[in-house]
C-alpha cells in the first residue's frame, strides 16, 4: 500500500523546527530550575557558614587576647630569669668574707661595742665603735698591736678617737686583709 502524504515537505520541516524549539525551551526551563535550586542550596550553605565565620571571629579575638596575656607572662618570666641569672652571677663572683670576719672578731675586747662595720670587695673594713673607759681603750690598742705582730692584716690604722658625753671614747678603725 502506498501512502499519500498530504502535508508538504516544507510544512514538515516547519513542524520539526517547532518541535525542536519546544524541546529547547523545555531544556532551558529545566536548566533554569536546576540552577535556581543549586543557587538556593549554595545560599543556604553560605548563610550557615557566615554564622560559623562570625563564631570563629569571636574565638579568634578571644585567642588573641589570651596570646597577649601569655606574651606578658613570658616577658615577666624573661625578666625574672634575667634577674635570677644576675643574682647567680653575684653569688658566683662574691668573695668569701668568713676568714676576714674571723680575724676582725679577734679585735673586739670586753667593753668595746661597735656601731658600724663596712666591708668592700678589696677586703677593706671600716669599723666604728665606742669604749666606755680608758682600760677598754688600752685593751683595744694592745689587741691591735698583737694582731699587727701576727700580721693578720696588711693594713691597720686607728682613725679618729673622740670623746662625748654619751660614749666616752668614739673610735674609728680601718683594716685591710
């Protein structure tokens, strides 16, 4: 059987073209819907992440203040460490004064009271004190002569001897080891 085609070929082409346009419109609408859904999902994710970013910013500022506090504490510790090392250096370099003080102790006699004792690094001492009477003064002088003979001190000088009403004899002595 033979078919009879009542629609001419140009109209067939036109219908085919309309069909393709219709399919293309459907595809574009479908593509727009998909893109709108993707953008919506992206916006939801973005809005949630900005809240997280704001929370993270608060955490970051809190951590920065804590770091600042730790930096202050670290500087205090460095200062303390520096001071301790200086103190340790002083202890290592200081001279022992025990032997010198033992020699100075031999100088004191009954009735003599000292009011000050200054010792410097070169093992030099300045002693000021008082004697109540002439006997104490002569004992102190004889003890000093005895120590000179023993050569306990390399330098020994009786400084000023003065009298006042409160303490009859004020005596200044300079010693060198």
